């Protein structure tokens, strides 16, 4: 199952396409200033029905020596011996399909995982390597530690990436305080999105508790999942069933609120369908889709089958 932390690590690149270029340049890699970038289909499935999907795929256009290339972003939270093979497949498939150079970037929030992912992996026989996979790894070993609110304010996506990749470090608290201060200086819509991505990216680390305390200081401004949980728990303390219902209802309202703040029209049928959903996991998926959706109906492009199963399961239990 895909974790929330996993989602945040690569979805940040969907929300701000230039965060990779700026981070890479901060690390000394000579990438040119981004001119344009667009999301690409992540499906690498072949006719043999084996589903293969990259976490995030962007086409990046620059005026520099790189020209145009594909940026394939993978989030990796633990070692997986099968991953290098998948990465090799992605790189070869994308190069053949789009006739563009491919840059594989792996995002890690654990130093051991980052060290493992950064090792070149050869494919071939001992005498000769036919293919070598060497991803560019961004993690706690090289992503800048952003603890200055002014620096965080200048590049909130980079500060968010810093918070996520350093979530297990001792200085995580200082990074989160700088990010929280920076979020108060930007549009509330953007602040909510980056607060949500940060929360998901922290996962179940001790830093998550620190972030909850920071968010609780001003619940009227920060309306991330953390704020919703704190309000629901305060209203429903000691009543398990009521708390679960309040949590689900609150998440449904979050989905509609996010669409409204992005000036996306919500039809009565979509509104009723969201509010009628009683499966929190399905609502979580709808919220993530609402961050990038261009229409309210787009929420159910992929989530509808899951919602239908959840509703069917509820009917059978009844």
C-alpha cells in the first residue's frame, strides 16, 4: 500500500515543477533555469498486463545545454532489491517512447536508504555491464537544511522538501518552525497545500508530533489534516464512534473546501457523492486528487471504483 509519506515526497514535484532544478543547483549540479515543465502520463504498463507506474513524471524544457528531458521522480522510504530493475525499465521505456533523455531522481527521508539508492547498479554479465542505473538521490545527506524563516520564505517548496527529507534528523523541529513561519506569509490556499504535503511527508516520525503542535497554535489559519484531526478529537474525545464519524465528515468537507478555494465549480451530484462517502481512505484519495484536479468530476476518474467497492462493502455489512 502506498503511504502518505511516499505520496508527499514525489507530489511536491507535481505542485512546484522547479523545486528539483533549484535544489540541484543548490547542491552544485549545473542544471539550467527551468523554462517550462508539464506533467506526463506515469503509466509504463506493457501489453503483458503487468502494471508499472512511475511516481511522478515531468517533461522539463530549459534554455541550457540539457534542452528538454524527462524528469522521473521516485519516492523511496526503504531498501527494495527489486527497485533498480524497475528503474532501469522506466529509463529505457521512457527513452524509447518519448525520444528524450531521462533523469531519474529518487527522494529519500532516511540516510541508509539514500546511501543504498545512490549506488550504481550494473545489469549484464560479470565481464561486461550492458546497462548501469545511477539515480540522482535527494535526501537528508544532501538536501539543504532550511532553518532560517527568510530562506524558507524565499522558496517554500524547497523548505517543504527539506522538512520531509530531514524528518528523522535532530534538527527537524527547527526546519518545521521556519517553514511554519514562512507559510504565514503566502496565500492561504498555497499554505494549506504545503502544510498538507509536509504533514503527509513526515509520516509517523517524531517530527510529526512537533508539526501538530505548531499547527495547533493557529488552527484558524492552517487547515491541514492535522488541524482537522485536532478539532475532531477535541469535539469527540472519549467517543470512538462519534470521533470516527466526525473525522470522515470533516475530510469530506476538506475536499469540497479545497475545490472551492481553487475556484473549481462543484455540481450538486459531485457534492452529494463526496458527502455521502463514509470511507476515510477513499476521501483521502479524493483530497489528494483535489490538489491538482481541473474539474470536480475529475476526482472520480480513478477513485470511483474504490468508492464503489467501499459502498458495496458497507451495504453488505448492513
